[in-house]
C-alpha cells in the first residue's frame, strides 16, 4: 500500500468535510434573500397622463431610473425595479421596515420650486447639486440644499432683489416654507426648515436628490409578503434541499460504494463553492434560485454517474482500475461537455429574456453547471486517483464498477 497517496486522499477529505461543517452555515446566512424568502412589499405603479405631462416610452424609462435611485438611497437589500408593458413599473422591496413611507416616496413627483414674492418660479430642482438631511439651528431637523453653478448664480440674484421679502419653497405645488430674505446669499446653499423629524428630512432630501418624476405614477397594486409567509417558504425550501441532497448521497453510496463516497465529498465542495461565488457576486437567493441550485446538484451527480458507468465499461473490458479510471473519465468528458453546454445556453436565454425570479433561477443554474464541471471532472478524478494509486484495494466491486469478488484482481 502506498501510504503517501492514501494520506493525500484522507487530507483532502478531511479538509473538504471540515470546511463544509465550519463554513456552510455562515455562508448560507451571508447571502442576501429575496422577497419570497424574507418578506417585504410588492408594488405595481401605473404611469398616467395629466394635463401637463403625457406618458411615452422615454418618460417611463426615466421614471424607472429615478425610482431605482430613490430605492437605492433607502439602503434596501437587493430591491427589484422593472418595467411591465408600456406604462407599468413593478417594485419589490425585500425586508422593508416601514412599507407605507417607502411606497409614499415612490410615487411622489418631487417637483421642487423656489417662488419669489411676485409668484414667479425662479429656481427648480434642476438647479440642485445635492441635498442632505441634517440637524440645523435650535437642534431641529432640516434639509440642506446645495445648488449647481447655474443655480447658485440664480439664487444669489433672486435673494439680492428679495431682501425683506419672502421666497416660498414648494414641493409638488405645496408650500413647505416661506422664509424672509435678510441678505443676498451667494454661497449657493440654502435650507428647508419645518416641523420635520430627522427621518422625514432625510426622505425629503432623497426625493430632491433623485430628481422629479417626468410623469404621474399611481399605485395600482400594493401587496405585502409577511415575514411569517417568507419564513415558511424558506423553511420548506431548506427541507426540500436537505431531502434532495440526502437522496442523492444515499443513491451514490448504494450504487457506487467507494466511488460514491468520493462523489459525495466532491458534492460538499461543490455546494460550498456555489455559495461562496454567490456571496462574492452579491447575488440574491430566491425560491427559484434554490430550485436552480437543487437542479444543478442533480446535474453534478449526473456527470459522476456518466463517469462511473464509463469506468465500469472499461473494467469489464479487462482493464486495470488505473487505466479503466483514466479511460472512463476521458470517454465521459465529451458527453458531459455537450450536456452542460446546452444547459448553459438555456440558462443564458432565460437570463436575457426572463425577468426577476426567472433571472435568479438562470444565474444559479449557470453557476451550478460551471462549478459542477470542476467538482465532477477535476475533484472526483484526483480523489479517485489517490485512492486507486494507493493500492488500498484492487477489487473493482469496492469502487462500484465490477461484480463482487472474494479475491482482489491483480493488475496487468
């Protein structure tokens, strides 16, 4: 027996199994979860015509972009914003704490106007460079405004001719405040004060910062997925995942014995690699995504089955375990490549033509197919190589590729 080769096998096995036991839980919890797993809010917005603004393709596209900026400013975990048809926008907000306030922000047109004492609009939100919620005088929340170069010039001119008179600041036609001007303001900065909480001031700043909507949006549907429902879906998915993996592990052990043990160890590594890549890509895990993972595990096992069956055929031809293993891997590789390439093509089509959850399924499926090639073709091959070359046993039945024998088969 070659202890060096056997030691390599045991070392790799210990590293994979130990790493799986230590890191699988932290990896699982570090991946972002979608609306269907952690709960949240699903909103459908309808763009409608008004006397001033008409709905067209460009207006809807700009609305999607502005809503994306507003939602991202809220700091939510992996929101989904996508267009539906000609004039609808779907927004999904996973794990949102205050859905009512967030939904109210989505449809606001956020048209900021500075109106002088003659009722003339002298500045708009287009003149803004930045806006932030902060604590101002008397320890009260306010919105700090910073104008761009053109806006700063306009603001200096209007305040210079409005000394002793008010300038109204209006949002969506509603006057928020109308302070008197005591002197010309040339720094290009101003503040919106009022009876705000710090959270309200920050939300108003987000609206102004993200820009005004080009058309009016009305809420057509508002559906909340409670954390209980999301948790129930997650638990069922985890249960299905565990049952599926357990069935695969038992199948490989029963039909391929020691080769099945090697395949199961490679599957543990495959699962860790898949979760690690998803974590690195900042991907969001959804129910369809879990389905894609389970399907890709089945494909990884399918690759091992092809390899082991080719291995078995070569043993029946009278080859030694060493040569039969090498030939089995070489023969199975072309078939595995063909099936995986066609699956990858299907995943790419789903990704580019699908939306939301369908894309999540496509991503996990594609990642799974690529990583299954590594686990099945490379990891399994070298682990079997260590075992067979160690002369641990020469009985093909132990490897699940031959009939039971009382004596070991001598190598030719």
